[in-house]
């Protein structure tokens, strides 16, 4: 997995006036639950704040519910945020995969291996790029999405970072920004345009990158085999 440097936090940190996502609400609710378990909030205070979290519209409104909690102070002191653009030279110019729908529908989903560059074209059609169960061999993945009188939907796991840049001409281009807790987690960049169409990218609730855990397990297995070989060699002498 390629490593990349973090961009300036001032450029990538969510603004207080930004509309809150479901993932934002879930993170704040987790902090409130931990505060209740630690005895920092009473059951009544916790219930009141959770009700406020569900009704909050912006990131600033959400932060108000955890401003007096130590965990929130620590998150602000050591933020984790992915760069807004891929590392120069990390992404090839030619796509690893083309997904094209012309007057039809095309899908990439399930257990598939995501390349570094994926092109999606929807012309009077519909394209779905579902990365929620994909295998990530690279930390940075770019999805170039173009919708002309069509629709492109990109879904990612909840434990990756998601960034996007693009626009719409009489159409919609919407990327729900997401930050992973793990600085080495994959980062998915969705770029493109919609013309009288729709391009949307967001996390898929309840889905996590599985191959990250697989890599950890494989590393542990290799380490254990190395220890076993060393012990057998030592005992053999």
C-alpha cells in the first residue's frame, strides 16, 4: 500500500457551516455513548444530546454537543484528514477499468479488485461503482465519472476517506466527504462532471474494507511462521 503525506489541515477540515452527514452524526453519537459509559454524562443528559444530534443540520451544530468532552478536545488537537488531491504521479493516466453504460446499465460490485484509476461513463444510462466489498491494493483510487443525461453512483466503505472535485451543467455532482480514522486507509477521489445528469458518491452504511484486516492477519501469520522457523532452527542445534 502506497503511503502519502497529509495536506494542510486548514484546507481539508470540515467547516462549521458544512451540512452534516450521517457519518458525522454517527461519530458524535459514539462520543456521547463513551461519555455516558465513563460517567461524564447522566442518562438524561445523554438522551437530550442524542436527540439534538439527530436534529442537527450542520457540523458546527454537532460539535456543540461534545465541546465539553475530553475526547472532542483530543480530536481537534490531532485531526486526521486525507489530502484533497492524489499524490502527483501516484495515479496512471490510463484507466485500469472502464465502466460504460449507453442506453443501458453497468455495475461493478461485490468482491472485486479496484485499480488505481477507474473511468465511469453514463450516457442515457446508469453506472454503479460499488467499492464497499472491493479489494484495495493501492491507497489512492481515482474514479473519473461522467454522466450525460445519465446517472453515476459511487459507494465506498465507511472506513476509507472520500474526496471529490467536479461540477454539473444543469445536473448534480455531489460527493459526501469522509475521513478515515486510519491514516493509511484507502482514499477514494471522485472527479468528473454531470450534464443534465447526476454523479453522486457516498459511504455505504455498515460496510468496511475487509482486505485491510486480511493484510494485518497475513502479516501476523508471516511473523508467527518466522518465529516458528527460528525456534526449530535453534532447537535443531
